C-alpha cells in the first residue's frame, strides 16, 4: 500500500493561460452528439494506464446519466485518424468549469501532444463554456508529467491532500 497525493489546481483569469502551439496533424472535435458508450470507451482507453478504475464497473444507466448531461461536454483529439486523447468539461451552476477527465491514448504519450491538448481544453472552458473559474485535480498516480503540464499551462496549485494506503 502506498500514499496517493491529490493536487487541486485552478485558473481564475483567461489571461493566465500559457498556450502551447498547435500540433500539425492533430485535430480536436467536440462530440456534439452525446453517446455514453463513447465516453466510457474514451475513459477506458486513456485511463487504463493510470488506474482509472472507479467508473469501469458502472452500469449503462449510470454512464448514460453521467455522460449525457447538458452540463458535460466532451472533445476528442485525433491524429492521422486515430483517437489521440480526449477531455471532458463539466460546467457548474456558478460557471466554474472542471476539466473532469483529460489525457492521451497510450500510443500518443510522449509525442508532444499533451501541452497543446490541455491548452485547447482550457481555452474551450473560457471561450465556449464561459467559465468564471477553471479547475482540475490530478494525483500522484497520474502520468509523471501531468502536474507539470497543468502548471506550465498556467493552472495554480491551491490545495493538496494525501490519501493513505491506496492500492
């Protein structure tokens, strides 16, 4: 058993965003038609390596209720026709936007795509979702560069917690 540190980060102004430039060949598209099976697939594809197991056994009904809500929006990144990654933005009643899930598919990790995908996610939160605040949480079980990527894009650590004895 080991401890798991959870990091909470936020951005309070769109001007805080430190964007990475676009990556040639990477296209990012919002999944405007909500389909819970697609969100479940993306969650599994991206999260498997990072122990995103908490939702894998959820029923179709739970996935549908989660994924097809009006306050959840999903974007998918494609590289040469393959799914390279995705992110979900959850919009609260107070217009606080959480980057609910974010990540790259295993074949695309380490290829320089994550910084731009995160920049794009944060920009969508401000511009498309009309955020008053953008926030995310990550943990020490995530990719070793995850926290650094969030901070490099301008998100600021505001809280951290330690969960004892995970795994």
